[in-house]
């Protein structure tokens, strides 16, 4: 539930990915990539394409 909240906030640009709590980052990254189809918002270390 919290991961989805943070994912929505990152997609809406209300929160930056680096502000996501450490323990939720991988879950948030997976949601952003798989559910929202926006890998450009996720750093490469978490499977995205952002630098």
C-alpha cells in the first residue's frame, strides 16, 4: 500500500525517487516500471533507465 502511494507521488512529480524510503525503493521501482510503464523515472540500479 505504501509502495503504491510513493509510486503515484513519484509519477505525479510530487516526490523525487531519491526521497522514497530505502526499504520501499525496489517495490516502488517495480510499480513505476511494470504498472505505470515509466522506467525513465527509476534509476538504473533499480531496473529503470534514469541516470
